[in-house]
C-alpha cells in the first residue's frame, strides 16, 4: 500500500509541515522562515534561534513500526516529542487519530496521551521505592483505576515481556535490559494504539540490545500496535522498522522501506549511511529480477518450466542458496501462479552490490501485484 492510496483510517499520526524553532525570538524567526525562506544557519545568525525540526510531513500507519533515524542533533528526539505535544510546534499540525493536538485543552490532551499513546525513553525513570509491579501499574493508578484491576492488567503486561517472576522486586535489582522491559510493560498497560520509543536500547550491550529489538518487534506485531522508534543506528532501524525516515539538520531526507533506501538513496548523505550495510536480507527478488519477456527475448531456447521457482519476496541470501542447489543457471520468480521474472547470477550480483534491476518499472509492477 502506498501513501497515496492509504485511507484516512489507516493513518494514526499525521504531521503536516511541522516546524520547531527554539529561542527567545522563535516567533519572529518562524515568520522570517515563512516570508523570506531563511536557512537554518541564517536563523541562528540573525535571531540566535535553533531550528530543531524543519518542515516535516509524515504519516504513521496503523500497525506499522516507523523508525526515525539520524545522528545526534538531527532533530529526531525533538520530532517524537512533537507527536504527543510534549513540546509545542512553531508551525504546522500534528494529528493523532484524527484529532489536531493544537485544538485540545490540557484535559483532552492528557486523555489522548493516557488512552492512545505510550512512551518509552532511553532513561526509563522507574520509581526506585516501588516494585516492578507498582511501576508497571503506575499509569493506570494516575488514571484512577482501582488497585486490583490495575495490578491484574500490569501482571499481564509483565507476562508479555517475560518479567512475571520479577513483579515484586525493585528496580535496583534489575539489569538495564530488564528495566527497559519494565518501561515497555508500563507503556502497554493502558493498551495504547501508539507506542513512542526514544532510543530505548542505545545504552545496552550489543547482545541484549539485539534481543530486545527482536522482542519489541514481535510484541508490537502480536499486539497490533503502531510504533514510532527513534534511533541513531541504521542497523537497528533496519532490524525493527517497516519504514524508515532519515533525518539531517531537522529535515527528513528520505522515507521508505530499508530496501527502498538501500537500492535508491535520495542523496550522497543517505548513500554514505547505507554504504556498509549488507544487502543479503534486505534486497528482494522483485527488485533485481529480469522480467520474463526480456529474459525470453535474450534466451529463447531456455525451458522456463524446468527452472527452480521462488517468490518475489525471497531475499538475496535465499536466492543464492537456491541458485547453488540448482543445476540451472537461473531462477523463476512466480507471483499469483505465473512466472513474472527470472533471476540470473548477474541479477544476484547486482543485488549484493545494492543495485536495483535495470527494469525498475517491471519490478515495481510485481511488488504492487503481490
């Protein structure tokens, strides 16, 4: 599904032309941006203001994990705080489930945060004098939910993150990874549709970090949640995200799937980011295949029916394994019971290098079909 044909019901968060400028003269600086088109550098020079987020428009769909990735100072943490109005935008609109956050009074905003949005920061900020169970149930306590009910809900949330046996321990008795699990459990106790994650795993050891990445993705999908996940690590974004937005200097440079970004980086900045990324599990058959008609025109005597078959979504690693196990020098890509393309060793090499098919339009057609 493309952004253009996604219905309004599929979009949970909608940002349109959102800006955030910090500084005493922020209103004047914002006016100068609109009327004169001043750059970020000029705004700093002329108004002593910092442009944190610059003209960002994006949509987060129901059920997807949307990663926002960028280096320190890129504006990603500012942007995620605009999504639940922890900070107020200088211009533009942020809509959550059809509600423009700028039109809500404080009580209504608190209700939106309590019912629809959960948030987990890098620093979990657990209350040290409360047990894991009490920390997990804290959000429901603030909402006025009775003790028995909130503990019951919290116990279910702890079970989902594998911490049932630790319910009556205190935060000081938990490892960093376990504390992050408590933070996630606390975020899901109110059963929000949207979970905001601001670099929650960045301070953890690599092995624990990968484990929590996998657990977070699996849990989010099982519960049918949508998530916005902030990270400075492209490997993490690729591992977790359905789509990725890459930010630089407050601007979103590119939005797409990991495969989109690796195969077609928007500029040199993005290309440099993806240069060292392995393509083996990112690039799929539909992106590198030769369309059937083009292959048959060049190889009229090949019996297509004898080729090993694969799907449009098989990755390069799977395609290499199939090629090595076959006595043929090509694979047939099948969609809806029909052969739509052929994968040759040359196609595989293009995929390993991160180069899309020479027949881009045909690849897009197959991706849409499937």
